């Protein structure tokens, strides 16, 4: 199964974040805690980590895109078969 993950909230006043750099490409395996992207907030740059082990399906924001907290930011599949299924549907 492929799951969509939202832009996290890293501080009480954070309302949005800008993806400054993706560090993973579609089809690459990821591990929980692995840095997938760098996100700039109004105060700091933060590492967006993978919440789960799996296969990175796709970014839902390009570098430079500003997203509200809670907006979909990426899709991760649980395994290679789920990645292939999710990729076929994109």
C-alpha cells in the first residue's frame, strides 16, 4: 500500500514550509528516520525524515514549492510491489 504523508508542523507558529531540496528519487528504498528533503520555515531549515521504511514513490511538491502544514508532500509505498502499483497509477 502507498501512503501520502503531510507537511509536518515543527513549531507552534509554523504555518507553511518551502521544500528547498529533495534528497531521494522515486523508486529508491527509504528507512524510517532517513532524511528525504530539506524544508525551510520562517525561522529555520529542517530535515524532513521518512516516517516509515518503504520505497519512495514521488514528491508532491517541487523544490521551491511552499506548502501549508498538513498539505500532502510525498508518497511512500510499503514495498517494491506497492511502489510499482502506485507508480503505474501516476
